[in-house]
């Protein structure tokens, strides 16, 4: 059930057990865990088991993470609806928490959207109909007080019969700050609502925004605010200008999508049912634009004030305005005008200068540019780097003094395979390694596929100059 992953079949002797559940094959892996197809002998049914990775967390952080995870899984278990992938069980095996879910035969919407243009056009009506079902499922979840917060094509399965199944309820909402670090973004920028991208509180209307963004991609071939880079995407998403619907502008769907994609949550549909009914009416020619569906640019206050406000209030009590201005000037060179908004968000949530620097580093996509950014702001690293590498990274053992910029490159190489969790793994292993080569091997051990491990070793050796 992992988007784009190849199913890996192992000899029976190598397959793990999770309590009474016997794994049959590994379906895929991501930054936060591994998904298995398994058998429940008690009632003789096939299930999916998602094993969460927590071994790299400190005991206190792990306990808090597990408690939050249990709370969210319980909430997910209350979402009984045919469209929502059912949650059956939650337990731990050898210290690893896992969630037992309904096994769904099918293909992710993300994979279907990667088909050729001709194939996408052919299946578009079926996919749009599936999104009506997704709205039904979301409505049921919202009625129980559960918000998904990461509705995206990779979390939507399309069965062989064309039905939609929405996955990862209760998982998407887990607070990942202990794993991703200060300033890390939770969610998927191409589909998240502006308030979510800006780190503000979200409610069920963020899920409706995501559904509209997916509908736009189904019909047009791209997400509505998609851009060549993450900063450009965030700039479009958080600006006050309303969405540009392009080829959909003069269709019956235009007012529906414009309202659902409003930057201001108050201008969106109030409920999933209202959105579903408007979409269905537009598809059958019965929808008429009304004043309530007219979407105006959000006030500047909705998307954030100017940079002058960055050093105001509690922010200036913790950070030197000159430091903020220097970071902004540097970030603008890497990511453009969005630096102003992103830096304001990072400053609001960072407790230390190192946290703030870490958030800034995470905004830069290119590994080389990230390393250069770290070099220019090395003075901030006296008590630890903002890249998630602790203060002992520069004094691990005599004779092994890893360069901060090189470690950032190693983290980037590992993140290519494991995602944000690479940051935590590098921090852990760099404290234990006694040499460059030992560090590389410790990190490579986290990659199951031999080809992935070999690729990472080459990148890490180039970055660290290991021999």
C-alpha cells in the first residue's frame, strides 16, 4: 500500500511475525515505517500491517510519540465508513508499534496520475467519481471530529472495481516534530491548505482544500499551485491571489473548485457534504454560480504581513532583528520572496538560534547550496547545528572531525532513500561512529536494498572523503 513501491517477496523463514499476525510479503517502505501484507489466523483474513519506526527516538520523546499515536489510532478506529480503510488493531512487537488495517487490492491514485496523458484523460471521469466517494468518507470522519490533514493521491487507493479507499487516517495526524526537527513541514505542499503551510491551526476545511487540489490535478494534469520548486510552490500557495483555473475557467466546475481552493478557509465549503453536492451538480449541469461562490483575494493578513512584522512581539525577544534580517537576505538568494513568509513561520516556532538555522536549512532543496548556507552561518553552530546534528558532531573522537557541510550532504543522500528520518539517524550515528567509514557503514545499514546502500555509500564517501 505504499505509492510507487515494488512488492518485495522474501523466503518464509525471513518473514516476521507481529503477535498473532504472520507477514506474507513486504508491500513497501517509507520514511516512517514499513507496510506488510499479513495473515490473521484468528479469523482467517488478509490484513495490512504498518510498522512505525521509533527506535531512533530518545525514551522520553518515544513515549510521547507513542501516546499521541495511540490517541490518533483510536480516533481513526471510530471512522467507520466504506471509503475509509478500516483500522483493526494497534500493538507493539519487540518495541516497535504497529497498526493493523484493512488490506485493499488496488492502485494508488498517485500511480494512476503518472500514466500517459491519453490514459489519464480516459480514466478522468472514473477518478472524479471516486473523489465524490472520498468526500463522503471525509464527511463521516469529520462528523466524529477526525481531520486527516494529509489527503493526497498517495493516500487514495482505487480498487479494480473503481471504488475509492482513503488510507492513513490516524497516521497522518501524528506529530512528527520529534523526527523531522523544528521547522519541518508536515503534509504535502502540492495539496496542503495555505494555513497548514504557514503552520497555523487547521480544521476539516483543510481536507476539502486537498480534495479540490487533487481534482484539479485529475482534470488539468498538475496540482493548482504546483511549481518547479518547493519554495515557488509555497509562494503561490500562501500568496493572497486566488487560484488560476486555466482550461477549467469557463466550465461548470470553475466556481466549485474556486470556492474549495479559496485561500481563506471561511470562503470554502462548510462541509464535505456541501462540497460533494456542489460538485455532483456541476458534473450533471445543475450547478449555478452564486454570490457565495465568488472568491476574492484573501486579505494580506490571511497570508501574512510584511517582513517588518517578523521582529515584532515575542519574536524579537528571542532573536536579534539583525540576525533575522541577515538570514532573510541570504534565504532570498536561494528560494526567492517566499523566504519572508517561511522565515517568519520558522522564527515563530523556533526556541533557539540553532533551531531557527535548522528550519532555514530545511527550506533549501539543493544539497550544495545548503552546505554553503551552513558555512556562511557557521557562527550559529557553536552549540550545535540546525541541521539536526548535535553539538558533539564536531568532537566525536580524536582524529575524526566531520565537517558540518559534509555531514549535511550525507544527510541529504540518506534522505533520498529514507526521507526526513535521515536527520535523526545521522545525529545518532555520528555520535557513536569512530571513523568516517564506520559512520558510512552505520548509516548504510538502515537501507535494506543492497543497491540503495551502495548508492548511498558512494555519495557519503564523496562527501566525507572516506578511504
